[in-house]
């Protein structure tokens, strides 16, 4: 069971270091824990969590090892910092920054090639779900990844229905389970659930047979709520 906190564009280096120092002493149960701070806070997080089992991952990575790509960060740079992995293809990147299935695959391939673990995000929008297109969307998104990457143990998928992200509208455990089973039928890797995971719904989501953990946004920014989610998921 893996619980990853996606901090999105929150917590600069000072706050990140403070949070991670407190995380060292928190009761996180028995789950694997990863935090994903913004780029500028990665070094502070790595330093604060040195010598612990808690991993630090980035929120994105470029597909080239270096080059003229203003504003992008390469996998070897993350490795040099001591970063363990990265998120790729988050819906906010797909929606607001032009990420496509093709660029998602390129980023995953490069990350894995350079020794980073990857949390690759997929999920349908509200309009797609209402139009009955959830399965087709997941088949397209996960299929592109399955077809485009080499066999690896360094990949997990995060199923994050876009309508559940930051909305307080969590997928029911049944909806999550159905989607996770579909994802796993296309690509047999662990599948995390993301979308309004909170201390009071983490346990029932984590109890589903094909839910292998959670990618937590808003509720990962507060130490007590993040630690509670980790402990709740530890019970399942
Ligand atoms: P929330 O937990 O804030 O809904 O965000 C989910 C998410 O996007 C994690 O990557």
C-alpha cells in the first residue's frame, strides 16, 4: 500500500523542510509514503527526510536528458538531488499545460530509463463519465502507456477521475474498484486512487481489492490529515 502526497503548487522550501521534519516523527502506520513537493522544494524535502523510508518525488519530468527546453526539468537533475520518482501526466498538466498521451509516454520512458519511479495519472472528466466514455478514455490513456513503455517494476498508475479532484466529490469505493480493475486488465501494475481522498474515506477506498494506495492532493498538505490517511490505509 502506497500513500503519495501531491502538494501541487503549495509549500516553498522553508515550509516543505518544516513539514518533512515533522513527518519524520509522525505515526504513519505501515504504508509506504511518498511526498511530491514543487521542484524548488525538492532539495529541502530530500534533506529533511534523509535516512528515513519516506520517498520524495517530483510532479513532472522532461523526456530529454538535457537541452534547450526553457522551464523544464530533466530526470538526471532529479536523480542528482536524491529524488526517488516523479508523477507524470497529472490531469492538471493534461488540462492546463497541453500534456497528451504521447508526451506522457515519452516522459515515463525517460524517467524509468534514468532510474526514477513513476506515478502515471489517468482518469476521465465529468463530461466523459456522463457520456458513458469512461472505459474508452481509460483504455486509450492506459493503452498508450502499456504500448509505449518497456516492462518495468518502477511504474504505478494513479486513477484520478477529474470530477473528483479538489471537488470533495470522491468516487465511491465501487466506482474506484471498477476503474482500477479495468486499468489492471490493460496494464498489470499497482493502481492508486486519487480524488478527494480524506481521513474519513481513505479506509473504505483502500479496502477495495484493486486499490493499492492513494494519491492525495489537498489533504496531504496538513500533517495530521496526511498521517491519519496513512494510518487508515494501513488497516486494510
Ligand atoms: P485532491 O485530493 O485535492 O482532490 O487532489 C487529488 C489529486 O489531484 C492528487 O494528484
